C-alpha cells in the first residue's frame, strides 16, 4: 500500500480515515468524524407523535413514520463521510480507497458516494474493525487485503 491510499474505517456513528506510510506499520490519521445521534435510542431521536390523516369515512388515524429515525441518522452520517471523502479527493489527498465497515453500513455508505469517489475504491472489507487497537487493526486489514 502506498501513501496515496486511504483506509476508511466506519460504522453508523464514527469514522476514521488513515493514510498508511511507507513503513506499513505506521498509519497517519487523516480525518475523524463522529455522529453521536446514531448511537441514541430511537425514543431519544424522535419524540414527536405520528402525524394524523383524515380518512374518507370521517375518522382520523395515526400515520406510521416511513423510515426509523436511527436509519435516517445512519444515512445522514454516510452522506457526511461521502462529502468528506469527495472534498479530500478534490484536494488530491488520496488516489485509492479501502473501505472497512460492517455490511449494513457499507451498503449505505457506498450508495452515498460520488461517482468519482466510488471509482477510487480498490477494496472493501465487510468487518467492524473500527474499535480494534491500532496494531491488531493493521494486522487484520493486511490479512484481509492479502487474502484477495
């Protein structure tokens, strides 16, 4: 891996972007983002009562929310990461990306990336490695990339 590659570790609430150095043992933290709302309980995110709709029979019934608030927050954070990656690409901070995220979040994140950023993805790892200590993280990513 060269220094023009970024390794992006993310989940629904936090993300770290690393730039590996010539000595593969050293990774420089290029950016870090967090979205604490994604960790909040559903009840803490939306305390509003569902809207009401008037039915033709004269009654009123409550409408369900179309999307759970946690999912809305997860999508909002994915867009924030996508924007940060696009800005970094414009600044020529990286040439290639390796995305590391749990499968559900990885799908949401990939769906929000600009086309020019998506074209820079050289590998994806569907694992939650964000909370590993740095030496174990580097080893696991190296193993996953070596297995391809």
